[in-house]
């Protein structure tokens, strides 16, 4: 039986791990290499490492930090932010990233998804999709990939739109149609980050997670809104998501990886349990 993965997310800005609310109101959470090493020791299944300002600032990701994380950590990790070309992808893989997460570049030129899959395989090709609810009347004139927007049933009068550049720019793309497109191009996984739920800690966006996970046949990582392990349990039980990503609850010591997985296990979800001695040693 496949286990559900618990994935801490390290959003990095100016060389520091940070966390915000709805992609703004940023606060510091530590050194990325040290934070990554701590999660590795605690038994996290994977790590997602995102340079959140790289695309907005038009610069590449910090390869030196990626190399240091690769040297310190044994768990798989995904790196994103600042990827513009297949050469950028190649540098990240050579620096030690097992997967690359493409966001803005995939919208601007979807061919990079196919190029990445062809060079490094579908398993290494991740597309990060950042949807947000926007008023339907504003979205319809700029829709690009469907004549019918995916409207929200939980917030009438709004529809979902893909955003890029750290959530700063709307794209006119419907996230369900876009998810199907990138999977067809070669994406082997989707990290779905709800902009509406990000950092709010009231739970994952069940509606959009279900829509996306039902629409594609690749793993979907639910991201944005986790405030406690119960939120992880709810999104995994109510959708076809394969993994859960969280930041604040781990970064600031509200919950450990071990107790999070224990709660999931107690709820009947298959997870890779953390060895008690390893978890105890990681906290000392």
C-alpha cells in the first residue's frame, strides 16, 4: 500500500526561510540548510524548497544553498523558484535536487515541462499551481484555455484562476484545464497551493484540491492552509491528494513530524512512521 507523504515546505527569501499569510506578511523562520537538516533528522518524507522571490525579481535560484542541503540531507527534495530554462533545471539537478518544481516558467512557455520530462523523467518533473478565487466577471474576458471557467461552489460568484510570480499575477488560466495540460506535457506531480488558504491555518482548500486531484492521474500534493494534523487528515480523506505539505506548524514548533504522522496513522491513513528513537534524538 502506498503511504501518504508529509512534506515540510521551506519558502526562502533573501537567504532565509520565511512564512507569510496569503503570500504576504512574511516572517523569519531560520536558516534554510539548518532547517532542512532538522526535518531530515525528524523523519520528514520529502522537502519542498522554494525561492519565493526569484521569478518576481528575475533571478536564478541559490544553487549554493541547494548544494548544501543536498550534502546535509538524505531525504528527497524538490526545488523551485527562478527556473526559466531547461538549463536552469539541469543546474538544479546537478546541484542535488531530486525534483524540480516549475511554476511561472511553465505558464510562460509550457515546453519546459516536456523538456524536463524528456531529459530527467516524469518523476523529476513537478509543476506548482497556485490557484485563487477571483470574481467571474473579471476572469471571463481573460480566460485562455477554456470557454467555461471553473466556478467555486463554496464562494458563489467567483472562479479559480492560476497565478504566477509568487502569486502576484493572474494568468487567465483555468487550473483544472491547465493541470491536465501540464500532465499531458510530462508533469509527474502537481503541488497545488491555494492562495486563498495559504498561511491562514484554517485548513486546506478541499474544493480546489478535489477538483484537481480528480482531474489528473498523477500525484497531487495539497498545500496551503494547514493549521494542525487534523487538516491533513481531512484533505487526504476527502480528496484524492497523495501528500500534504505544511510550513508554519512545523517551522514554529507547533507540531512535530512524528506526532503529525501518529495522528494520521491513528486516523487510519497509511504513513511511514517515524522511529521513536530517531524522533527523540532529533529534538535534543
